[in-house]
């Protein structure tokens, strides 16, 4: 009778596993940077275009792209939108950058960057009809060939005084990539014994392994799939306990 119960139990475990219907995707790798970032003008608007980034494993993939100007986020596009319009831009010098985020745990990759100068039209007839010298722009340095990968270069101030057992500091990326995947810790505990000290990491940093795995399972399987996997794990533990108890009774 006990053998029958055990077979039924294992059968239910198999059904719960099959019901998940999707594979578990765990992705610890950031996507590649986009390539060939081009910056052109249309009136007073700036148009950015770039080539798609890549991501492995295949079960993950690109989720979205973040667009920055001088290190400040100005917009986000979907994975299949490889262009962005930045409207009513004054004449001046700017650095545009774009980086990709993947679907599992939203790992952020390096940014591709392009430094440009936006200036008034060189041909006076371009604005003669309106009399407005800012009715159009020209872009210098916006070719995709001049774009380059932007690597973060963080510089941090000294730690501030301990307040309420917390110390903070300011860290700035001198390259203004816009990304924060390599940003150092900006707060930590203080006023406690060294053995018990716990650093408080910046929430922009990459998630730890446990949260990545949890996010990966939830993102890929959904709530139902996650429950099925949980049932499977509990079932395996239950089967192990059942076998151990049976062996003890036999002995």
C-alpha cells in the first residue's frame, strides 16, 4: 500500500513539473552594447538611431533601451525600437549614449556613446523664410563611425560624518555614460562593531544572486510556473523524508 502511495505522490510531482510548460531561464550576463549610434537633426529635433544589442542565453533577450544625454536619462524605447527623437534641442555640445537592458533580472550592458555639436545652419537661406536662426540645426560628429563604447569611471568623495549609524558619499561617473552597473557603494553602516558591520549597497547596483534567480523564475514562468516549481521542490523534500522514515522502520 505504501508503494502505491509513493507512486501516486511521484506522479503528482511529475504533473506539477510538466504543468509549468516553460523552461527556467537564469541569466547573469549583461547584454552587449548597441552599435553604430548615429545622431542627425530634423528642424530643432535630434534623431538618434542605433543597431540592436545582443543577449545570451536565447531564453532571455533584449527588453528595452535607455537613452541618455550628458549622463541624464531622457527616454526608454522597446526592444524593437532602434530610434529616439529628442525634441527642441538648443544649440550646444552634447554627449548622447544608449544602453540595452535584458529581460531576466534586467541586467544593464555598456552604453554606446556619441559626442556631437549642434549649431545654427551654415546656409543663411535655411532660415530666411522664418527669420528664426534656430529653425534648424546642423550636427557635427554624429556619424555612427565616431560612436564608441562608454566605460564607467567613477570618482567618489570622502565619506561624510556618521549620522544615525549611516555614512554616505557622492560618486560621479567622469565619463557620463548614464549607466550605473559599476557604481561603487554610496552608503554604509557606522558606529557598530566591525564584525557586525553591514554595508548598504546602492539600489542601482546589480541584484544579488538570490534575487536574480527569483526574478528569473518569476519573469520566465509567471506566478503559476513559480508555484509549480515550488511544489516540485517541496515534493522532492517530502519524498526524501518519506524514504528516510521507511528505512528507519525497517531497521
